């Protein structure tokens, strides 16, 4: 199947498939292997449900209420209690508050829950998984709220809001983006509301799917932003007449971090053929460039290695079947703690640190470009007529404000824990909170890099005017593409916000990376 049709087997999925479903609207199908696994596991659950012994999630209450045994429908006085139990857990746990989360997050968490259902370790009937696939394919996105998950017992409230819609209750967004009653939307698409049986309500709620989905999308975004950071740093180095000798591979081989080598190689490619690099040896006694220029590969490279670790954790989580209890291959249904979000929460927090630091070093390069005392001949604030014009003075203010915000977002969420469920759930991961702030950090980093790019391209054009020397072919390609996108070059002061917004769009959409790669080939 192509990227716009993803088939789920019992063995899991890939990061690329998750992004395709979440962001590109790829449709989902269940393989015959997955359906067989679902039927097999359900058989085990049905056998246990018929026995008198209590089994957590099948014939007991939940959390601190697990001490209560719920008799089967055929027991005296117990008619319908287990059906009510599963329906009630969904209704009561759909207790989110605050703003709605983004459509792509909802699609990711639904798809990842479906991935776990398809593993055959949750014990739900095939029709439950098929209904969730139909919901995704119809473009129905349940209304999920910002607050409600502690990242332990999984993302309970967010997943409950999705399960509620499967039952034909609550609200959801249609493919056009209009919020409507779930019952209406299901009927419109011919999807029958599900009637939950033993274990099924719990199985729909008990996973790390929201935080994992946000991690996978953040990794996808950061991979592009790291390449963008290398390009912007190279343009700043060139505009500052810095030396590219510090990018030599033999220097980076002395400290064999793979990310550092990749970033240095990217910058070398961008700067190849430049007529500007190294000119400071002729006009000033500069032996070496400032840290923000000279150490760019070390900082961006460390961020790359951090991202590689996060991707490894995400891939392991993608291979997992997170539920409690789980159905094992030998038919046992066992309680466990695999729903604890700590592995995902830690890397979500970890990624917020290099996002903040990448922004910090980019802001320092921007400030250097604007300061006539440190820019080696560029006009103050890159203004056309300094004093009459303020140039990019306040663009750097905006960038500094965002860097400060990123530093606050780098404070970890996963070190916090607020006990819940009458102390039964006495240590939680706060992974959902870590994911939410990382999404903000990623968006903010793209804006910070956009300001550096905007300043560096203006500086390169001004430098070319004054020196007659030409930037590298890759730099010229980036300049041309940015100007073609509608972001103008140097001139008198003008309404600056639209320019910055255009530069941010150029970075966020991948147009920056595409322009550079058109000139030099694939970048890391």
C-alpha cells in the first residue's frame, strides 16, 4: 500500500506511517494477520470472563476500585453490569478540560491506539478495531482537550474522549473542521456505534498514544529544523566573513560524535565556493571566530544525537503493546505497569533542551550580525540609513523573547508527579504535559531560526554590495528562493512582521532545505 493507505499488521508500524496518518490523512486498513490476532486474544478474554475468579479489567472495577468483583450478565442480580462497567469507564474518564488539541494529535493518538489493538494483546473484538479504522478514514476527529492526562495509566482522558465518540457520544470534528455531535457524524458515514463488552472500555483508554504521537511528530519536525539550523548558521558565518576551516572533517574526527560530523558536513557543503569566508584575515587580526559561529556544529550536532536517541525510544515504543492487563500469547491475562509514560516523557523533556539551546546560539549569531562593533563592516542593525532606519533591531527583540520562552519550556515536566486514584496511582509520568510543551518549543524554534535566516540573508546581500564578493552557490540559491517566496531584501524600514512571517513559513514548510539541496544535493 502507498503512503496514503497504511495497513496495520500485528507487528506494529513505522514513524513515517504515523506521520502519514496524522498529518497527511492516509487511510488505514487492518491486515488479515491483525484480524486473526484480535480474534485469538478475544477468545482468551471470553474464556476468562466466563469463570468465577475475578480478573482485573474483565470482571473488576478499575484503579483504586479494582477490589470490587463485577458478576457476569448471567449471575443473579448482575444483569448488564459488565457492559455498564465498560461504558461507564469511558464516560467518567472523558473528563478533559481546556482548549482543544490539534487535529493531527487526535489522529495520531487514535492510530496508535489502533496499532496496539491490532497487536492482539488487548483482547478487544475485531469490530472495535474496525470501527476505529472507519473513524480515521472518515476524517472524524474526536474533540480532545488540553488537560486530563497524567501520562500514567496512559493518556486516559484524551483516549476516553476518542472512545466516547466510538460509542456515538460526545463531540467530534468532521473532515471540514466543523464540530458536531458524534452520533450525527457516525450516522452520516454509516458507522455503527460500538457496544463495549468485557475489557474493551479499558483497552481503548490505557496507552501512551498521545504522548508518543506528539513525540513522533516532533522528531519529524526537528529533523528538518536541525538541517535548517545548519544552513542558517552557514549563512551567518559567511555574512560575518568567518572561516570555514573549522569545519574540516579531520577536526571533527577528533571528537567522533556522529551528529557533530553531520552538521559540519552540511555547513561545508553550503559554504563551498564562497567568496566571502575567511576575508577577515585581510581586514582585521581575527585568529578565530566567536563561539556562536565556530561551535555551531558542536551544538547542532549534540542536538542531532539527542534526536537520534529520542527516535530510538519512539521506535521501541512503536513496537510495544501498551495496555493493562495484557493478553499474553499463552492465553494468560496479566496486570503490568507498561502504561507508565516515563520512557517517552524523558525524551520529550530531553528534546526541549536542545531546542532551547539551538535557539540560543542562533540568537547570538543574529545579534552579532546586527552589532556594528562585532559584524566586521556591516551597517548597524543591517539598516539602510541607520538612525533614520532601525533595521532589524526589534526583530532581534522578538527573537530574544522567544529564546527566553524556550528556556522556560526546557524545564522538565517528567520530574513532577501528583498522586491520583486514592494513592493507587501514586507516581505518574506527566508525559502528556512534556509533549504539549515540546510542540510549543518546536514551533518557537522554527521562528527563531527564521529570524536568523532573515538577518543572515539581508547581511549577505549588503556584504555583496560593499565587497563585490559573491556568496556560495548554495547561499545564492537560498537567497533567490527566499526572495521568490515573497520575502523582500534590504531597503528602507517597512512593516516587518509580514517579512518575518514569510521567513518562518519558508523554514517551517521545508522550502529552505529544498532550496539548499537543489544547489548541493542531499543534506543530513
